[in-house]
């Protein structure tokens, strides 16, 4: 499975939600470029606009103003049918809460996007099995979600996101419901996919998860606060220093070697 080229171009993006008579200005002029095969983490406190941005990136929602081009396609002018088609062809989405069908097996859950899109009707089962093998679930295809661990459920969701061979894999807090060891396993899976050429954008509020990405974009109040390679991001580098200090302090306190 070789993903197609992907390029995101966003200019002066705005999103205003209307709730009754109230207006919430969730994105306030975001500019962002993401090249093919990048692995980007989006960070920011709750309410800073991360999910709003991800939903627009994933063609689940439209901006109120501004430009969003995905692989040269101007999505911000599309109607909902055209948007759904782009979503189907270009996007794989992973959610914090997995969003699996409880009564369907892992295999059936992964087959669903293919069945809906009618693109690979006859090869749906084979493609879904390949995607499940890829995420390490060859021996869990007949299990239903409640027969799987949280990490395995999220792997099913990743397989489902990959089954259409999307050019862009988006994940909104994919480790938010997982313990730290399982989170590491899921992010390791993302790293492996990235090494194979998959373009990935992941939202997280955990610095150690973001540290696996090559670039960190930080949002605040609907604007981009900073956008740096992980290796030079000041906040992340400070986090790493503090973690190291804490580890050394703990080692000294217990007499164990650091
Ligand atoms: P984050 O994912 O960073 O926590 P969101 O993008 O979910 O932030 O939210 C950004 C802002 O937009 C918040 O103030 C939130 O309350 C508001 N918001 C998000 N979704 C909606 C919606 N569907 N309707 C109205 N307001 C919304
Ligand atoms: Mg969110």
C-alpha cells in the first residue's frame, strides 16, 4: 500500500460557530502548509481549536472563511457531496473514542468504508484483512469491539482509517482513552506508517506523544502560537530536560544508577 502524494495548503482560515444568538470564533486566521510524508503533532489547551482544525482538514466540516487546498483540490468551495467524495478518497480519520460499530467484528468494521464507497466492493474483505495484518491484528479479525482491549480497538480504527489508502491520516487525540504503555504502542504504529511514507497529522495534549512527531504546531485561541521541528521546539525541549532531571533525581533518591 503506497499512499498517494499529499499536500495541505491553508490560508487565513476562519471558523465561526453559531449557537443560538452567540458566535464562537474557533479559528482566527490560520496559515499552515503540510507536505507529503510529514508527521505533524497539533497541540494546544482545551478549546484552542484543535478539533475544529482537524474536522476541516478531514473535510468533515467547512471553514467560514479562508482557503483549504488538499492535493491541489480547493475544498473550501465544495458542496457536501463533493466534500464527502474527497473525504472518502483522501482521508483516514482516527478518533479518541474509536467509533467502532459494537456489533460488528473487527473485519466488518474495517470493511465498512469500502462498502460505503463502492470502490472496492469485491476486494473489500481482502483489503480489510491486509489492513488488519498491517496493524498487528491478524489473529483478532473475528472479535467484536467488546472482546478487544482499548489498544486493540484503536488498532482496528487505524486499520479502518487506512483501508481506503488515504493520502492523509488524521488522528484527534488517538491515545486520549489509553494508558501510557498502550499509547506508546499506538504512536509506534503511527511512526511505522510514517516510515512507510504515510502523511500523518495527530492532535495530542501529551508532550511525550507529540515528541514522536517531526514537527509540532501549537494553537492558542484559534491561532497558531508556534510551528517548529520537534528537535528545536522550545517547549518540547524544556519538557525533555525536566523529564531527564526528574528521572535522575528519582534514581539518586533510590540509589539506582540513572
Ligand atoms: P479543542 O479541540 O482544541 O479542545 P475545539 O476545536 O473543539 O477545541 O473548540 C474550539 C472552540 O469552538 C471552543 O470554544 C468550543 O467550545 C467551540 N466549538 C467547538 N465545536 C463547536 C460546535 N459544534 N458548536 C459551537 N461551538 C463549538
Ligand atoms: Mg478537541
